[in-house]
C-alpha cells in the first residue's frame, strides 16, 4: 500500500474529508484501518472488496493508531469479510457510531453491527437472489431493512 507516502498524496484532505470510499484496496487490514483513522472528521465510510490476507511488507511497519474519527454517518460494506478488518473496525478507539449500515455479501460482520448497535437506526442487508434453478442472479438484489 502507500503508508510511506500517505501525507504526500492525501495529507491535504485529512482536516476536511468527511466521506471516504475504499475500493479494491490491495493492502493489509492494519494499513486500511490506519488510513481510515487519519481523517478526524470522517463520518461516512464505504469499503468495497478489500484484499484480505495481504502480508505486511518488511521495513514498512504500520504506525500505531492513536485517534479515531467520529464515524457517525453511514457505513457500507461490500464483500468485506476479513475477520481482522471487521474486528479492527469494531475495536477502533472512538468506537463505531454509525446511524446507518448497508452490507452486501459480508460474512461475519455481526461484530461491526454489535459495535455500533446503540446508534444504528437503519440496517440494510443486500444479497444476490437466486432464480428458480438455484443459480445466483447477481443483477437482482433483495433488500431487507431492519
């Protein structure tokens, strides 16, 4: 990932960014969590298909996370089922305060739901529906709001 050059590319946004989308990131779970925590005003977070099981690169340690953003808007998780990432999100220093959460094809995300349960007002689960022949029909999504 780009921890060593984070400030060069994204430093100008750390004091203003409120919405962050991470898609198809090829990094360790700890690097993703570190990047998320670099935005002290972050309200909304989207994580789509992060790579999992990526080994840390020798000589590039991830700095210790010392702060956490408020995270009180909307969380969207799509195919984000890395246990380390989900546990890391649930255990962020400031806690999870999301009011709305959308999950698509996420296994094991109950730990995240439980971590922000006191604030959640809307949870939407999306999963591919199956046709009469049992085959997945990814063009049709079923919505279940709790």
